[in-house]
C-alpha cells in the first residue's frame, strides 16, 4: 500500500509551472533596443482615477477620510484630486491598481466593479502601454438619493436652520 509521503510524491512539474506563472511577461512596448520608457505611478493614478469616474454608477472615489481631505483640498485650491481613492504600483512595465469607490444606490455592484476594471485597464493600456495585471475595487459606501435632498435642503435654509437673534 502506497502512502503519500514527501519521499514518494513528485512536485517537479507543479513547481516549474508555478514559477513560470510568477514571472511577468516582458513589456516590449516600453523596453526597446533604442531605450526604455518609465511611467511614474502618479501618471497611472491620474489615468485610473479619471477612468473610474467615467463609469456610470460611480458616485465618488475614496473612503471617508480620503473624501474628507479631498473636500478640504478642493475648498482651499478649487481643484479636484483625480487620484483620490486610487493606489497604483508600477514595476517593470506592469501596473496594479486599487481603487476605492462610493457606488450609486441601485447599481449592481459586481457589474459596476467589472466595468471599472475594464475601463481602467483599457485607458491605462491605451495611454501608457503598460500591462495591467490587476484592478482591485473596494466599495466603501452606497450613495443614497435622499443624501442629495438633505444637502440641498440644508443649503436652501439660511444659516443652516439656526434662528438669528433680532
């Protein structure tokens, strides 16, 4: 009777297949005989942030703290940080992207995540030539329609509803 012990099992084929899977494919678009092109993480982050915002069903990017600091930054500089909620790692002609979003209520989140992945992958590949290995999507919240009406009502009432002394 044979037993599965380390001495009589062979994993040579599995080990070589696993090591081949871990080796990244060379990016011939960015590494030529005439020189190489290096694309900074910030460039990819901006492209990914814009591409994610283009997808219908994305209310905003970033988690709570990122959105809070983004609002402060926008009020001081009157510019939007398109990289808010986006983390990127670029290495050897390959890119990995992580994006945090707030989804609109009523949207199928799994379909939204797939649409974000596809849009980011297409935009980054087309504009940079990088090979996008993965796009991770984290949904931090769902934006409810009544959230807009509460904000609009607060803005319509002078002094946020406070009674002024006369």
